[in-house]
C-alpha cells in the first residue's frame, strides 16, 4: 500500500504558466481533498471531492481547478500561476465521509517566480 | 467558519516532562475534534479523534481533552521524548462535513 502519492515533490514555475499537481491513492477512499500550507496560516482547503464525478470548492479555490474521473486520482490544476500560489500543497484522502481521519501525501512544494 | 487558535510560540520542554498544547475555537461547538502530528517536510499524520460527548481520550502517552463550555481542547504528551519533537495540529469540522479546518499548529521541541 503506497497510501497517498503526490507528484511532483518540487516545482518552479514562471508567472502565467500552468501545471497540474498529481494525486493518487490506493486505499479506495471516496473522499479526497487538496490543501495548501503557508507559514503561520495552517492548512487551507482548496477543493475536495466526495466521489468520482463530484467536486466542490473549499476555502481558497480561486486559480485552481480539479476533476475526479476515477476514485484513485484527484489532480489539481493551476490555470495561470501567480506568485501568491507559492506554497506547499497537500493531497489527502479519507475512507469515511464523517469524522474520518485524513491520510496525507508527502506534499508538493511549488514556487512561482 | 471557525476561527481556530493554537499557540504559535514553540513549546520547549525537557525530556520526561509533560507537554500541554491548547486548541481554542470561537464559534459553534463541533461534533468532534482531531489532532495531527507533522514532521518537517512531511504530511500531517492523524493521532486522535475526540467527540463532543467524550471528555477525555487516551492513546499510549497521548491524552486529549475536550471542553465544549470553554471551547477548548488540550493535548498532552506525557513522559515526552526527543522523538516527540514535531508540530501538532488540531482540526475541526465546520458547519458542513467534508471541510475539515486546521489550526496553524504548535511546534514542540523536546530536549534530552
């Protein structure tokens, strides 16, 4: 069991470029989510999904898109990168929609110049 | 949504002592609260969940309390060890499920 796998671990982008952060889980979890973590601000929810074909916005969705075509994968797309999107991004999944513990990936550190 | 407050100052503690962390929230009382541990450069790892009708929960050297009157949870690490050095995050569900909210975390440094 690999758990939650994120790629890439590190990425540097120029302002205006687009990219996709990949997230895959092998635990057959219905719930998946993306957070960003900035110093002093904690983890903030970007988007989440409660199953294939279903996504919804979190606290800070602007500038990001998601899709959920399979149970396993939940990619996060940056449409036109901005310096404000420099952050560490975490993907998480849970097998229980209520009170379930979150399983996190190792994170993707993104720098936008 | 909730405002979640954790002490932003690092907690420095000697090995063998008990570390106590606080998590305060400001709005409605959640049905449960979770605690996670995060090591540098790694993703958070789930430690404990405590429900609103539970006053206390234990797991090995960890103890969590939940006081809905004070709107506060306390997280205790007893007989602390250098390996306990990490950042500890509390998390609460807001008014709709699926949107777990996290505090900024408190760093614990345990020195031998």
